[in-house]
C-alpha cells in the first residue's frame, strides 16, 4: 500500500511540475540549442530498479560527444574546472536545472522523486554485496545522499547512505528528504567536491 501511495505522489507531483515548468523547459531547450552544437537532451543508460537499465534524460551540459572521464574508484569525474562542461552547462548544474527532464523519467515510472541516485550501468561492478540493496527500489531525482553532502562526500559514502535509505524507507522519510532538498538547490550547496576529499578525486 505504501509503495502505491509513493507512486501516486510521484505521478501527481511530476505531472504538475511538468505542466507548471513547461515554459522554462522551452526556454532552457532553446538556450542549450543556441549555446553549443549537439542535442538539447543528454541521454545515458543508468541502473534502475533490480538493475534494469533505463535511459535517463538531462539537459545537455557538456560538449557533444565529450569523453567519459572517471576517477580511479570508478566514479564519474566532475570538477569545477572541467573543460568538457559548456558555459551554459555550468550555470545549469549550479542551479540543478539540468536535472529537470528527469521529471519525465518519474512520470514514466523509471524513477521516483526520492531514491538513490542512479549510477551508470558499468559501475555495478564496483558495488559491494551490501550496496546492492540500493537496487531494490527505483532511483530518485533526490535522495538521502543528496541532502547529506551531495558531491562533497565520497562515492563510497554516497552508496552507504543509499543503502541506509532503502533499509529505513518510509513515506515520512521521503517527505523529509523532499523538504530538505529545497535549501540544497536554492543555496547551491555541495555542487562540486573539493580536491582535498577522497584522495583528490572530484565526483559528480
């Protein structure tokens, strides 16, 4: 029953947001198209519930066909001085506007508003047995790791927090995470990880 309620909340809120923000979607799509060559949307296979891949959608923030850079632990490289990121893309990331198309993923049922952030498909090889628990639920636009340090904390810590979220999941926890996400987005907290963290890696 609780999962049904969670899905209903996802459908209602994502539908409302997609309609309300449609003018912003059109504006951002035009800006991405004008600012650099390449498609408006960036699509990539990510790990969904039970490890099933799905295509995540974001507004493109990097040069078209940019190289996939990784840290030694398998996490995606993402630094403040990343030359792959366009000028507009940097602003979109700081305001988390590049994530808005994922509302469509939520409406489709690939994702939830709240849940573990979806990793790239090949990153499954870096999961420990305990970390596999995060695949029991749908990935989310925001989650416990996003309000507990976001990119400031290591990928290993993020996976630990994702596992903790699944073990303690409740509708009340989801509501709390949604409310606590607002100041993180508005105040642009922990967008980039400092190089003094996790052996000098920068993650996104």
